[in-house]
């Protein structure tokens, strides 16, 4: 079965993650969001990059742009870093000017620009951190 774009519905990647970075006064930072349904500020999935699931008929690049817009208010087309049909998660990267406003939707209660070297302390579990590292290095 195919969707209107002729892309099989079962085709990976199913999820887009957007690693948003900005060069601040003290170096490179990555944007992390705190999900509203997670109480802890220090546990697994407490801080995540923008991203989400591809809708039926949606190309993964369109999913990345839509999720970024919906979750942060940032309107842009992130650059693909890893978009491989063998992977479930497509990884995108976007560099924005320092001070770019972030407008959260109801899915999140907080956003924070975290120094890149501190991302490992925030991004848990390990596979989430791996995804962020792929975006940072891409």
C-alpha cells in the first residue's frame, strides 16, 4: 500500500528528530524541551530535542519542519543529517541565531539552551543521546 506521495506507508524513518543549535556568548548550545507528561526534571526522557512521528502520506522532511514549527514556533527547513530507510529515526539539524524565540506548544512546559558539553547530562536514555550526537556531528 502506498500513500498519495507514492511512498510506502511502512517505509522508515517513522520519526524525525531535529537538533537545533545556536552559538551563544559562551559557545555552542543545543535546544532541549521538557515534556509536559514527565514530572522529573532529571530522569529518562526529561529533556528532549524537538521531533515527532511522521503522519500518513507525509515525507520525513515535511515531518521535521512541521514538528519543529508546532513544538517551538520556529519556521524553517532543517538540514537532513541521517535520513536512511534502515533507521527508524530521521535526524535533522538546524542552526539558529542566538536569542531566537521559542514558543512551546502544550506538549512541553519548558525549553532550555544547554551547552553542548552538558547535553550528555540531560539527554537520557542513551539512544536519545546518540541521536543528539548524530545531529551535532552531522
